[in-house]
C-alpha cells in the first residue's frame, strides 16, 4: 500500500479555536490511510487536541511564536524545519 499524502497544517495552537476545530472536523472525516495531516504549531504547550492528533497519526512540530524581538530564531526554526 502507498504511503499517505502528508499535508502540513500551520496553526497557532492545538486548542479549541475556530481554525483548529475546522481542521479537526476535516481530519476526523478524511480517509487517513490516503491523506495524513501534520501540524506546525507556534507553542510548546500541549493542548487538548494533542493526544487525539497523535492517535490519528499526525506529527506535531513545535516552533516559536513569531514576535518582533525573535524574528531571527523564528526564521532559523522554519529554515531548519
């Protein structure tokens, strides 16, 4: 069987916000053997959806939140990603 297509979702957190809830609705209802979501989140905090995302097969990549004073580490984190 072929590996699933992996789609990166970029979110602020894995909490229960509007965008996060919509992505989870999609994730619950797609054929996860054909398409898998991975997540780049801008927080080190493990939110309510973290365990569910991992159970569904998604990878979570944690990056620093962009702020004016940390633009160099932010850019470096994305380049190394």
